[in-house]
């Protein structure tokens, strides 16, 4: 990869009791992730930690569009996200495949 892949990284910090509270919203959250991935706007996503305490998403779109994802996310609406940030992410290594 000669030029970095330029994405926007969305980082969520979850509430401490995320595992207990996410169940009613999980399917809708994962459906949103699936749909945005199929549309090509979301490149990578996943929870961080075991048990999870954060999540990281990589988007190939502009910041306003990422804001649309946040606004549509059932986890955000349910108050499961305590903090969030959107920052540029220059990916310099990516395993093919």
C-alpha cells in the first residue's frame, strides 16, 4: 500500500454495564452496521476489550455522513454510548484479503 487509506474513525466509549443493557438493542445495532457495510460507507467495525468497553468504526465517507450513522444507532439512542469522537485515520498497513 503506497498511499494510506484515508478513513474517518468513530470511537465509542460504552457505559460500564453495556453487557447487561445492550441485549434489547443489539440486533438493530448490528443490522445498522451490516447495512452501512453493504452500502460501502463502513469499512471496518468492532468492539474493543473483553468484556467490551469501547468500539471502533472505520468509515469511507465524510464526517456529516458518519454523524448520520451515530444519529441512527440504537446504542446511542438507548444511552449506551458515554463518549464518542470522530477523527481522521490514515491506514498505512492493511493485510490483503
